[in-house]
C-alpha cells in the first residue's frame, strides 16, 4: 500500500498521535493552562493529514486542494500557540477569546484569499508540482501581499514565544525546567518558519513535522504532569477567595499577580488606577507610604502597619517577602496585606475597658494614678485636686440611683470640658474625682480649684422627668514643685485637705501643705 511506504507513513502516524492527544486532553480543557492546547493538537493533526493527502494525491487539482486545506491549520496554529502560552502564563484569561477573534481576522482573510487564488491570483504568482527525493508536492511563489500576511502570522508566533521567555525569567525554581522544555519545543516551528525562506529545503510537509516536538512537550508538560492537574485551578480559587490581599511584583516593580482583595486594598491605600492594578507599577503605594519604600527598594523582608483611614479605623498589616530567582539574585517582591481593623478595634475596646470608667468616661483609678506618676517624673510644679459631690447620698435618696448616675455623668462632662487639654482627670471612687495638672505655684493651683468649684456650683443638672438639681463639690488640693514628693504623699495630702473641706461646711477648696498647714477657700 503506497500510504504505508516511507515519508507519508510518518505524517499519518503524526496525525494519529496528535489526534489522540488532542481528543484525550479535550476532557480537561476547563483546567487553567490547558484550555487551548487541545485545539492546537487537533490543528496539527489535520495539518499532518492534509500534508499526507497532498503527497499521496496523483492529480494536480487534488494536490492543490490538499495544499489549500493545509493553510487553515498552518495559519491558525500561530493564533492558538499564542492562546496556549497566554493561558499557561497568565492568572486569568478573561477577554482572551475576544482578543483571539480580532487577531484571527487577518489570518482568515489570508486563508480566504489563498483558497480563492485561482480566481484573482493575489496570493500566488505561480503554482507548480515539484518532486524532491521522490516526494511530490505543490510549490508556490508567493506575492508581496501573501508575504505580508505570512509575516503577520510569523511575528505573532514569535511574540507568543517571547511572552513565554519573559515568564521563564520570573518562573519559580520548581517550574523552571518544565517551562524551559516547553519554551524550547514551541520555539522549533516558529524559528523554522522564519529560517526556511533563507534555505534551499523544499521537502513537502517538513513544516508539519516541526510541530511534533511542541505538541509532545505540551502534552507531557500540561496534561501528564500531575502537579498541574489541580494546582492552577486551586491556586486561582485560593487567591480569589482569600481575605488577605496578595500582590506579586517583578524585578521591574510591575504587578504581575494580584487577587481581588489585593486590588481593593491597593486602591484604598494609593488610589484606584483607571485600568486596574494588573500590569501597573507599585510606585503609587510606595509614594504614599514611604516607610515601605526603603525595604522594598532594597529587597528586604519587613512588616508594617498602615492606617488607610484613621477616622474609620481601617488598618492593614503589610508583610514584604523577597522572591528570589535562580542563582539567588533579587527578583520581585511578594506583598501580603492583612486587614487588622477588627483586631485594632478589639484592642481599643480592651484598652478602653482597662483605662476608662464605664459610667463617666473619665480615666479609672488605676490608670489615672499611672498617668500622674509618669508626669511626676518631670519634676515640674504639679497640682492634684481630690473632690466629691456634696450630699450625694441625698441626691440618690431623692431622685433614685438613675438620678445619681446622671449627676455623676453631668459633672464628668463638665470636668472633661475644662481639663481636656490641660490636665488629667479620673474617677477614683463612687462620687470622688481627681484632677492633676501642671501649676507654677500653690497660688495658681488654689485659684484653679476655686474657679472649678464656682463653675460647678453655677451649673444646673437637668434630670429625666424635668427635675433640676444644683451640685456643689468639696475640694482638697495638694501641690508639689520638686521631684522628691511621691504620688502617695501627694494623694494623702490632697485627701486630708478634702476631709478638711467637707468637715468645714462643704462647698470649699482646701490647700493642703506638708506639716499640716492648710488654707481654706469658702464658697
């Protein structure tokens, strides 16, 4: 049988092999990285079959028909070669089908003009039968228009291989050899098509044979490697559903990988670019947050906390992780963003509970004492007021505990208003309060106490139900102007002065002094 002899036999076997791999791999065409290779395999299978048909045909007309049929897989193979590479190296293929349709317009125009060339002769200046080493096939002389369309097809294929080469530079170590094998195999038909016009090789079907290495390498790499069976799909699913923001940059500081959370966080921290963050520079983030820029530029691992909105309490934790290329030379950077807003809110709540009195909003006793002791280290003049509401039990008995609580809240609001920017205020007992502030002398502290006492006595508290109550306070004052006085001494002195104020008729401010020297201001 003539088709079993020699060269055509290998072409037919190549067609069968490509057909088998294309059909078997089509079952996994929904897996990322494998969506288009099965189509390329089927195109190559048809190319082999059409080439064998051209060689085995006896009549010129039949040979020309098979020659024209070869142009469909020959030119479309470059489009799908680009699709295979783009699908393999990209995280997302959204919009790729539309791009392929536009890229295919010149290719389909080329094929249509070739098939109808016998009517207009725009693509071939001459067509003849040529026999080389006993193999008979069609030889054509292309026109300038045909050469231009062929150049478009070849440059497109060359660009696809270039994309794969760029991805090889940033490929992880475990995938480097696999990517290199795929690059070398896919380069064979592309480079051969570029070099062929400058050689004297005219054997029919030789171009088809150059596709055997890439389809085998592609099948082994993308379909038989168990590491790719689930990983690409799982990786994309994991990235897209992670709450943490993942941003990967290359050595040129361009973003080559970013999940949905990462895009949202980048936009919150550095503004949203018009075309999204994929492929953009990371510079806007570095310009907006200088503390990240230095370790990022030096490819140094570090961790930071960044406030996106202080008013809304939005805070992110940022981890910088270096990504090394082969040979341990610096490559890109991996940025992991974690939303710390809830954690920070919880920490603020715990701090609030540990330092602030729930009812009044003033510092509690423990935190007030801690802050005062810290300020006393400075050794400057400092005054401490201790005061409580006169006859507070009577208010509770008359208006109930709710009325008493409201009186405490109203007084606390007045304290915060007066000493928010010039002192430390706290609730140190049931109806007992304390204020500490810097004072230049005893006289200054004394006048401040009297001013506060008068302000409180002139204020009317409006209770629920329409009742009104006037409050008065008794105040004990202690003053220090050196660093030798302890907080305990200061507090005892103020407490003793407070006792004097209450036992002397209330609504008074008493200045306590070492050696039990006291001075009373009566209201």
